[in-house]
C-alpha cells in the first residue's frame, strides 16, 4: 500500500468526506486489501453507508474478513443501513454471514442498544438464535426498562416472559421443557391455591418436580437440587408437571 497521505485518507473516510478521499485515492491508488481490509473493517464502525459503498466499488473486498468483522463492527455501532447492506451483499454473493457468531454478539448489541429494528433485521435473516447466550442479558435489559427489546425477545422466544406482581414487573427466563408459558394448555389448571416451598407466595405458574415438591416458576430458575429432598432437578425433563392457577 502507498503510505503517502494515508492517515489523511483514512481520516477523510472516517469523517465521510468522500470527495477529499477520492482526490487522494486517485493520486495514490491505495491497496484496500492491505492490513486485512483494515480501512473497510473500521469504516463499517465509523463511517456511513455512502462511504462504505464507495470503498466497495473501488476494489474487490472480502466482507467476511476475520469471521465477518465488518458486520459485527456495524452492529456494535448500530449502523442499520450498513448492516442491511452487508446482509444483502452476502445474499447476492451466496456467502451467508454468520450473524450468530461470537456467542450471539449481534443480538447482544441489539439488546444493549434497545434496538428492536436491529433485532428484527437479524431475526428475518436467520431465526436460529441460541437464546441461552442471552438469558442473563434479557434479565439485565428488563431491569434497565429496555421494553422495546424485552417485548421483541418475548415475541420470538416463549421461554422469556414478563409478569406483574403487585406494582412490580418481573422478568423471567423459563427453561425449554418446563416453560411453554405462552401455551396455557401445557399447564394443568388447578383451583386450589398453591404455595411455593421456597418463597411461600401464591404465584400464577408452578412446577411440580418428580420428587413431588412444588416451586413457583421464578424460584425454580436458580435451583440445581430440590431444597427439601436434595434430589437433582432436571430442568429439561418433559415429565415435570406444570400448574396454572
């Protein structure tokens, strides 16, 4: 790569001054492949879509460099236009971007930015999320009152629920085989009030373990063994009975 005025060229790129960048490029013909497409990768975080498109038009660029780093950089910044453009390019080139890479990093960005639109873009591109990677984040954004993303996650994952208790809003993650909370038919309707063996409160949803001890759906989440008989709790057991008051 020519290093003549390179820093100046990069500054123009990151400040979206394409006209000035063009002038330097015409004089020096920088090789954008050098540094593993460093300029392009960083531009996906710092620049706008017009700048990205111009860079892409100059030379063949591998948008998947370093395991889709340009895409993840755009997600970190919340650059929706660039994200959508990169996904479109990947579809056109038939080289799919792994949006689930880095332990669902892109979805985590959407959560912490309370960016429902980003979440929807990701979901429409590839619905196969590993929600176990964001269980704790769902609870965190609930406490932060990021309701756009909370409601979006609840709409695509039946294991995430929001319930109300007195004046409190409770965010909860249910395990796959004992949840299905949106399908009430999975629960046996009972008329008798039930008390959780831990908190002793009368809640709405309860789980009866194989050992016959009963806990509310909130308390069960942090248990590995039954506090009464110490039997191991298999939270993926389909035989566990569910109750709804």
